[in-house]
C-alpha cells in the first residue's frame, strides 16, 4: 500500500523527528564521555589500568543519567494535561506528541535496561582484569547489585502478559522507582573512580627524578616504548588523585521532585473534591455504567477519569473514558451527536476513506479511534495510505497518560 507523504508527515513526522533528536543526544553523550576517559590527561593512569572497560562503563553511565532524568517526565499526567489544554501555547502538532508520552516513557525504560547491561558488563570485565572481586562488597558494588535487582523486577513485571493477567504485580513493582532512585544516588557516593588532580605538575607518563614509585617506573617504560628517541618529561611531583564529585543527583533530582510534587497535587485534588455515585447500571457483556457527580468539575468531550476502589486496592487507579456529558457545549462551539447504522462485520474502511478524501480534497481530516488494537492499527495504516486526493488524514486514538 502506497504512503501519502502529506498524511505520513502529519502522523509520523514529528514523532520520528523527536526520536531522532533523542537518539542523537544519547549517541553524543556516549561518544563524548568515551573519548574523555580514553584520551583525557586526568584519566591517563586510570585508563592504563582498566582499558576500554573504563571508557565503556563511564560512557554508558552518562546515557543512564540522561534517560533516568527523562523517564519520569512522560508520567506527569497533570502537567501534560495542563500543557495539552493550553490552546494558546500548544499547537495541534505538540498536543499530538503529548499523546505519545507513554511511548517515549517505554523507549527511555528500554534504553535504561540495555545500557545497564552494558554498564554492568564493563564493570565485570574491569573486576576480572584486576582480580578485585571484593569490590562487590563496597558501597558501589552493593548498591549496583540492588539496582540491577530492582530494575529486573520492574522490567519483567511491565511485560504485556503480566499487566493483563495480574495488574497488581505491575503496579507495585513499578512503584519501586522510588527505591531505585534512592539507591542510584547512593551508588555514586562511594568515590571508587578517581582522576588525577595535578596534571600540570605531573604530565601523564612523565618520569620522576628518583623513579622510586611503581607508577613512575611503569609510566617511564611505557612512554619509552611509545615515544622511543623522544625527550622524556620530568615530573615535578608525584601524581595526586581525588574522587569525582557525584553528578547523578544533578540529573535526576529535578525530574524526581517534579514528579513527586505532581503526584502530591493529584492526591490533594482527589481528596478535597469527593465524588458522589448517583447510580450503578449493569449492562450485558459484563459492562457496568457508573453515574457520578462532582462539584466544580467541568467535563469535556474526550476526557477520562481515574477510578479507585479502596476495597480492592488503595493505590491502584484505572482510567475510564467519559461516555455521557450533559452540557455538550465548549465555548462558542456546539457539538452534535452523530449516528449511523451498525452492520455486522467490519466496515469497508478503504471505501469510506476514499469518499471522505474526495469530499475534502487538499484539506486536513481528523480521524479518532476508540476501540480494539486491530481496528486502531487498520485505521492508522489507512490514514498514512495514499487516497489520491491530497487529503491529509490526521490519526488520533484514545490515549490514557
């Protein structure tokens, strides 16, 4: 099926542009940190000891810091809802991107898992190379093992089969992110890796006058092997090393505080405005209709609510779409209900799109889907297909942030 560039640009273009920018930032952080530890003068001796394992472990740590700071932002529901409702600030394209916030959250989560494996593997190579297995019992080692355990529980419990079969497992394990961030900040407090602080007085690979230390003897031999015949630099003093200042908290503290403040705001708002259940109607096919009233609440088409049943769980909240609104007027725009005959089987979507395209040539037509994944996928594909009329079909689907 051919693809209409205009429709594809409207539906997929901004999303792919954001993803390409995000990937470029990850690649830049990885490469910059890798080259810093590979050729940086302050890490000369550390690189000689650990080799590429040092560069890969620190480069993956930079990517982890970046994604750990981003993974919480797509889950700030109140903030995203406010931004999406700001019609004077947010355009149609930006609002459509906000609807894909959960996809970005998943992308950041998968990246954290992948680079955690890379980070741990590089550290294991360093430990085997130096035969320092006692490092597992130090602060970085113990916290690292705990981080891997918590991340493994969160990742495995977020699979589709577990979310469908036992949502409680997914909910409670995913809330271990608080423990994850606390341990993450403790993980970098050990100061295991150190850098040389007196590079000017002790250039990398220089030789001391008395060559008394093992470091200077080894550096002299290596420098002589690499630069045979070249004049050797004499050190003014011994090399001094000091631990790095922890930087992880600079990455994650602001997003973590923002998410906690947003969660506290949602908790206070839900507690101060009680909801009254007017009636409960049971329909066929295990469908339950809830009719509720809430003071100060102004419903709008397309909104959803989060329902909580304390007798089942005090912490679980499940989204449900509002299906009936009494006042169906927004500002000066008045909406009318559409009705059509329902036929057994799937409608002829392609024929419908062709008719709509011919009636709206060179225009933008919004398509909204609230239904199963199969229908959503079929409509999404048809929106990006070529209707031969120049009509751009903008696909939208029901999204719970």
